[in-house]
């Protein structure tokens, strides 16, 4: 984890492929105890150059347990008199 709380680093992406949308800079950060991967692209806008930044959790969020889906037959059976 980071030496300082709520901080991170970005480094120049040495593996950037010119024909792909790879980030110009990559790194990691820790915010409120959660670790993130960072990606950044240098872009141009009406006010000059700026950085566009993407954050992705290092660990995927736990997926909620899926309940078995209800079949259409169950819906119709409850309303039928026979």
C-alpha cells in the first residue's frame, strides 16, 4: 500500500502501442483503504492539453449471489384453477 493515505502514482506507459488506445500513463492509488489501477490519456481541448483519468478497483467487487430465475411456467400455474 501507499506510504501516504489517499495518494498514488502515475508513470509513463513504456508499452504504449501507437495503433491502440493504450493509456499514456499508468499507475496505482489507494483511496480510503481501497486499491485502484490508474490509467491516464493526454488530450487536447478548447483550453489546451489536459489529462483524462480512469480508475479501476484492483480487486473486482464481489458479485451478489444470483437467485434462481423464475420460469414463466411458475407465474401461470399459480393463477390456473386446475
